[in-house]
């Protein structure tokens, strides 16, 4: 029998939101970054402290942990697009992804 996976403990609990809680919301959000290392998400949060609404979560992709940083919760796709336009240029250059929250 395989060993059970150890419980995940986020390194920045204040900015971590479980994926199931994010999916329970509605509207649109902006995905700033994603990757298989929690450190990637933490680095973005640390580098852009002005984005106080940004949170990160952990999902799964190809049977591996996948960490994503999301910014904001918007009622319309146009509001999400406007939020992207107001991001720091260095983040806009990373091609943020506007996503319907239900598809996370």
C-alpha cells in the first residue's frame, strides 16, 4: 500500500487560499504565474507587495503539485482586463491569464 502524502503546509499561510475555496467564488480573476515550485509563487508575492489582493494556491498538474498566483476577483471579464492594464509592466510582460474562476 502506498504511503499517504504528507499534509501540505503553505510557507505563507496568510496569502494561501485552498483551491476549493477559490473555486467556490464567481466571476473572473487574473493568473499571474504558475509553476511546480511553491517558491515561484512566493517570489512573485514578495516582489510585488503592492498587489495585496494577490493570493496563491496549490493544485495538481500531470500528477505533480502546481502552484498558482491569482490577483483579484472581478464581476466581468472587462474589469479583469482593466486590472491587467494597471499591473506593473514587468508583470504584464509575463502574459497574465484572465480566467473564469469556475475553470480553476
